C-alpha cells in the first residue's frame, strides 16, 4: 500500500511539474535572470507550494494525536542551529540548480523528455550523493 501511495504521489508531483512548466529549465533560468528577461512563473509556483506546505505542517503540529508510521512515532527534526553539512548542501543545491535550471524532481521528469543531458544530470546527482555518503562515513571513523 505504501508503494502505491508513493507512486501516486510521484505521479501527481511530476504532473504538477509538467503543468506548471517547471520541468522546462528555461523557465527556471528565466526566473534567475533578473537583469534580462525575468520570468516570474517560478515565484508563483513556489508561493503555491509554500502555502500548501505551510498549511499542512501547521495542521500536523497542532494535532492532539501523535503522527504515526506503522508503530514508530515520528518526531519533528531538530535542525537548529543548522550544521555545516546542511548549509553546504543548501549552497551546492542552489549552485547546481542555478547552473542547470533543474532540481532533482524535474530532472527525473526530464529523463524521458530531454535525452542524454537529463541522464547526465541525474547520474551526476547520484554520484554527488554517493561521494557525500562516502565522505560522511570516512569522517565518522
């Protein structure tokens, strides 16, 4: 059942990316081009996403009953103050997004639409993820 729910969520997410135009790197790069032909589309998409997410998180935080997944209690992460890994990850994510115009979600959508460039991007994301895991494990020793 969890697999079906995950697949449905992924489908709805990719459909939303396609409908909103966020699977097109030109729209993202147009948003970042503040000195040229600025495209505000991404601001509206992000505003809608933040409104939905904020509402959902507000509702979850104000429930009387603990949120459960199976029998494990889910607790809100304590990420304040942010650690170096979080800040560096955010910086690398932003730089990669600015250079390519694509973040990981749309990159997966583009696998079937954009040929070898999308595959190269996804392989690079996976490689960066694995290098990070390796470096974290070697740092923990």
